[in-house]
């Protein structure tokens, strides 16, 4: 019986693409990929930042913190929304740990599909709460 998640090949292709595009420091990519909980999310880059999505298609989910390059080879962890800041990290491993510590509930392998499809999936597995935000958030 194959236990590979349905989107595994798409996620792996995403990791290969971010490695090839050269926008993110290689040591950060390796630290993030070495963490099993991040390796199963769909990676994408923007402005040198490393983002992680719980879905494989655009528009991606914005409910996982992301890592930005900082001066002197350090990092800054922000998010999940652009208006939210987590703090500085001296090493790629520290930045990765900060992201993992803030993963949303039920953060499993990336869902094959869009943010909207992820929202439907999350609504089916998470209890409803009138004050709860949309599970996958939105880009600012």
C-alpha cells in the first residue's frame, strides 16, 4: 500500500524550483527541507523570502510564518501575515524552529489545490467558531 501523500510529487517539484531560482540562501533551503514538517509543505519565494503553503496551487495559503533574509547572514521570521512579526533568528535552524513552533493546527501535507479548496477542507475537519479567522488567511 502506497502511503505517499497525493501532492508529494508537486511539493518535491516546488522544492526543486526554489532551489533552482537562487532567490533564497542555500543554507536556509537545506535547513527548511531537513525539517519533515516543512518539507511536506509547498515552498515558494518572493523578495528573497521563503514561504510555505498548505496548498500546492496559487493562490497559496498565508497561514504559516515565512523567513526573510536579514543583514549579516541572519534571518527574520514574520507572519503568517505581512503585518505580523515573530522576530530575529541568528541561524537558519533557529528560523526554521520558529516557523515550526507556529504551524497552524492540523498542518499536514500540502493539499493538492488552491487556498479556496484548502479552506473547504479545513472547514470540514475543524470545529466551527464564530470568531475564528479564515483557516488559510489571505495575503496582505
